[in-house]
C-alpha cells in the first residue's frame, strides 16, 4: 500500500503528559540510553517559552485529580515501610541509582506523611541477604527516622531480598498495635525475585486475618506474587516508569486510605490534650530524662512530655494538640476538585481576575493563537461556590490550604 | 493428699522422714510427703527446686532416697531424706526414683543452655526461686535486652535485685520488648546454587578449591547422586578429604563446565557410578495421569479438537535433545525443590485446575475494574465538628440600633474629648510605674538567663557517683510511676494489694532521696540546689499519684461496702 506522505498526528488529550514518559516519548526510563531533558522545551513561532511552561503546569495540575468522596478513612495510621536493599537496588537506571533515589524520596515522604497524618506512626524495615532487619520502631517522631536513613551502614545493598521475612517482621509489630488504627505495609521492591524460607501463602493468610493492608511499589517490572499480595490484602500495586512517576506513586500513599468493611465497630478512643507550661528552672522530662525549661503536662498523670504528638511515657495516654487533629480532619472533608472552564463558556460576564490571588486571567485571544494542543482556559471553577481560580491557586488550595476560600466565606 | 488445680497424683508409698511415719507422693508437678496422723503436706518440693537424688545400696538395712534441693551456691546444700518402710521398699524406691528421674530429665532439657545463667549469678538465683518455669530461651532473651539497654539494666538491678519489685512485674509492662526479641527468622535457599564453585587460582599449576559446610549442603541438595555416593563411602571406604579431592578431579564434576579442563580421563569408580546413574535413558515410560489439558505440553491434535488447518505440533516431546539432558535434569530438580517447599498444594487445589477454560481465558488486566466498596462517612453528630466554627459566627449579638439624635450626641462628645494626662496623681503614678517596670524586668531577666547551661555546669561539678545516683533515682521514680498507672483504676483485690505495695515503695524512695539530697546540699551547697529543682516535675507527678491513689481507694472501698 503506497501511503502518500500525510502525517496524521493523532493527538489525544492525554498525550500532553510529555513529562510522564521518557524523553523519546516511549515507555520506561530504562529504555532510553541517555536522557535529553532539554528536548521537552521548544520555542513557539514568536520565540516565547511561555506557552510551553504553562502547558507543563497544566499537566502538573492534571495529576492532582484525587478521590474526594466523603468516605470513612483511617486517620490513625500505623505504617511500616519495607525497603528492598538487594543487589537489584544498585542498578543505575533511575538517576542517580535506584537506592539513592529511593532514600531521597523517602525523606520527603516521611516529612510529608507526618505533616498530613500527625497522629500516625511510621516504622522502617530493610531486607537484604535473605534476612530482614528493623531500622526503626513504630513511632511518631520524624527526625528519628530520617537520622537512621542517613546512616551509611544502613544503606548497603547485598544479596537477595526476602518478602516473607520482612512481612513477618512487620506483622509481628503491627499485631500489637491497637485495633482502632489502620495497619499498613508499604514495600519498595526493586528485585524480581525473593528468597523465602517458607510458604508465602501462609503469610498472606495471616495478613488477611490481621487486617493488614500491603501496598507495593515495584521499581523494575510487574511481579505476579506482588500483584497477588496487593489484591488479596486490598492494597495498591504500582510499577515505576521514571523518577517523576516514582515520586507520584509514592506520594499517593500519603492521604489516609479508605477503611475496608472489616472494622466498622470502633468505640471511643482516649486522647489527652496536655497543658503547655514554662518553668523558672529546667526540670527533667519523663520520656528522655533531659532537662528542659517547660513542656507539656499530661492531664492524667501530670508528667512532663517534651514534644507532641507522643504517647505519655508514664501512663501510656496518647497526647495530641488540637492543631494535629485538625490537620487530620481535612482528609475527611476534602475540597472538591475544581473543573476546568471550557473556552466556550468564557464570556464578558466571567470574572477577569482569579478569586484567590487577584491576578488577571489570560485573554482569550492570546490563548487562541497557540498550539491547539496546549489550549486551556487557565480558569478552574469550584463546583460549589462557582468562583474561578488560576492554576497556582488551585494547586495551593488542594495541596496546602485544604479549604476553598470562597466556600468558607459563604457559609454564613 | 490435697492436690492443686491440674495436678495428678502418680505414685504414693509409705515412707518415713526424721523418724516420723508418713506417705511419699509423686505428682506431675512435685514431690510431696504427708504426715500419717494428720494427712497434711509437710514437705512439698516442686520439680524445679530439686537438684538431684541419690539412693543407698539395696542391701543396706534401711532403704533410703535422698533428694538435694536447689539453693544458693554459697550456702550449704539442703537435703530431704526418705526412708521407705513398706514390704516392697526396694521396688517402691525404684519406682519413685524412676519417676523423679524422668521429671528431672525434662527440666534439665529446658535449662540446657545454662551458660547464660553463669554470667549473672544473682539473676540466676532470682530466676530459680521463681515459681513459674522459664525456658532457657526466654532467659536468654531477657539477658539480651538487659545487655542492650543500660538504663534497663540499672533499673533491673535497683528494683528487682533489691527485692522491691518481682521479676514478673518488671517484665509485665514490657511485654512488647520481649515479643520483639522473640522473633526469629530463617534464611531461605538462594536460587544461585553454591554448588557451582569456581576454583581459586594459585600461582603455578595448582588449583585450589575452598569448601565450607554450606557449600557441601548445597552440593548434596542439587546432586542427589553425590549425596548417595557420600553416604555409602564415607567414612568407611574413603576418607572425607580424599572423597572431595576425587570429586573435583572427576569427569562428573567437569562434565558441566565447558571452560578448559574438559578432557579428564582418570577413571574414578565412585563418580563414574554417579555418571552412570545420571545418564539419560529416554523419557520415562510411565504416563502421568490426567494432566489438565490447559497445561499439558504434549497434547497434540490427537487429543484435541479438529485442527484448524495448522501443521501438527510434534515439538513438545520429552527427551528429544540429548545433549542438554543433564542441564535440564538439574533445572527440573531445582524446580522440584522449590515446589516441595510450598505447603498449600493440597487435594482440593488439584481438583480445581480441572479445565476451567473460561476462567483461564479472562485476563484481569483487560476487564473493567470493579469498584472498591467504600464506607460512606457516618459521623454520628456531624454538627459537633462544625459547631466550634459555627457558634462564633452565630452568636446573636443584641444589636442596638442607634437613633439619629443619639448618634449626633456621640459625635459631639467625641469631638471635644481630650486626653488629659496632667490630671493624674503624680505620686501614685510613680509607684505604679516602678512596680510594673520592676516586675517586667525581673521576669525578662529570669527568662533570659541560660538556666540550662548553668544546670549542666552544676551537675558536671558534682562527683560522678552523685550524678549516677541522680540518674538512677529518676529512672526508679519513672519505673514505679509506670507500674502504678498500669494498675489504675483499681478493679480487684490483688491489684489493690500491688498498688498499696507500690505506694509504700514510692514513699520509701522519696525518703531515701530526700536524705541523699540533704547530704548533697550539706557537702556542695549551691550546686546541689539546681539538681533538686530538676526533680520538680517528678515531684508533681508523685503528688498526683498519691492523690489519685487516695481517690481510688475511697471509691473501691465504697464499692466493696455496697457489695457486702
């Protein structure tokens, strides 16, 4: 068949995610030999880069569409992160190496996790040489975890990973956590094999009995046993395409998960709101015996705790402050996703400035001149109050503020 | 004889102790002796308190059995001697002796790795005097934990070994730690076999192979014929060293290695036999019954539906490529090992594989994902969340509407209003100013003083032993308080007793601390004052504990009166 030289460019709307794929526009990061990251930016006819920049921003925003239904979520989370430190982690297909990228992202993840889930706890386990080792216990102190991650000895890669041993170790600790919190395991797996001493099906059975949810992020390829574990325990399984995608999938684990039907009978959970005092002389805190001048007094046993949120070292009461609880609450009442206003609907009566930052919106005629693929009106509308926001305000409201500014005003 | 719960009487015979008549009993928990006249148990020896037993000669006048009791190592050993008085004294004694020996053997097994106990003799004693039996593994775990955490070790020595708290109580609030340490993990078999050893080359023409026991196990697992040869020949016919030497120089070993030395001609009877065993004689004649059609590789057109015009497929016949046979055999053996380790292959699964064509044709990835069941948010009283935000805005402020004249009045007064500072009484002003200013100044000075470094300096100037004492007191106080709150609120008589005991210990410790501290002040004066301030927070907690204790005791006593 002699095809005339007609270039039929089939443009999907989804094809705008140029940054998601490797530079050649094809699949995985390891397929490219070397990255030409400068190729993404191309000037338009007038020599301006503005269009390209704004299109990148719009694609960034596209990834923000999250699940925003009001459902029951597990706010008090107990999460174990299992890091595979086998020989496959030393591969360099993700820059600078899988292991280094993992540790960098994990630090950011830990900070963000405690920011969004202040009353939750985290623990870290590593697996190498067929055995697993607990780096840090379940605790709510983020600096402790980050310190351990920086220790050089903890970063060495050796041998083969063991899925079963690491899951058993995590399960051992999670079983003792109180039932009103969620029990989760997140596995960062780079290897395609696992070296287990026994039958992993038994382990899966125990996981289901104990209501533990396992999610796995694969760095190499999809492995059937990982997929099965995630399906049976109602977790998520994702395989990484490249560095940016890795960060996206990892950060998807930050919002609290929806509760499964298993645990519906939850009673009251006892929490204490400590009083903050300052003293004339330094006195010892009950948790570390460190002298500090002022602290938080537990309402039950009157002992001093140095930082919140924590568990009182003497009587075991969970101590939180109201801002911590408030930060967790906004996951239950999420801001609805803002819809993009199609170009046709913009008329003379539409607002000319963004409601959030009062920056003027782009004129319609300038937008029309650009590449059709990059056209978006730049206006995003809240479905409840019908006010329009720019893309920056949209990202800010959904990521940081967690409240729509006009909806709050109109509550009166 | 009166038995405890769960105790079974095994044997009873008449015996005398210290010239008094009675009966000796053996149960499944202990050795006991009752007095004949009153039938009460005068001697009760649980098995873990018996060190050993001995008997005298069967021909002597009195048939005696002596039992040595476990005691403190520096004290004299204690004995109990039983003299058998019945007609069949010797056989009686034999029976008792055997039963006791069996029981002691069981206990000995449990305390097998008792090197642990030798390290800490005091710990050994407290553990031995304990009524409940601890296995040696648990003792090891506790030792490990104490070794790893110096603070815990200090606490343990202070409290448990001085008799203030019992061992059980100490560990009862630390169950989590014990559980964590108990976790053991085994290392699984790696796929890459250790049996493929590369020789470590030396200078010259010598080739050196290093073997460890792990490698030997690996070789036996992957080559069962070598294992058979080993079992038959070593150590009777061939020395172990020679066996391995011959293994490495045999054709068998080099047959799979194509690098270099593949032309070994030495004939070696043992390993040639191995070669013979592994030689391929053609695919096995037995037919595996009922292989499900979906995974049967040899199924051809004959046992399938009519062909669709494709050429008949005869490639899937076992044993067609003879040269690779050894390798394929090895891989199959390896897969067998892996599959055998799975325990969940049972009869029911075998039946399920039965030709469910439809189920096997559907790929989950290509079907639409079913929606996850999500629980809608059911906050019982949703108003309570929003209440705090709403009440502030809903307060109906009594709005007073100003009339025009009133407003004009206000405006007039406002225009002529003047700030009259010189009407204020001067003297008072000065005093007020001074008071306020001084107070503010003091507070700021006090706040800005670096109390922390002062404290640290003071503490460092105290002698090391005093510093350690202070630290120990802190730990002890914390520990006692932890135990106290563990038993709150008081629910039963036993916990009330424990709490009473704890409060007493707490008061004692307070006294001791006060004495210690007054001594410190006497010696070091000012420097010791800051260290006393250090305990302010703790003293508040202690007062609170006393207060709660008094309240709880009142409530509990009232409850008891009601019941009675």
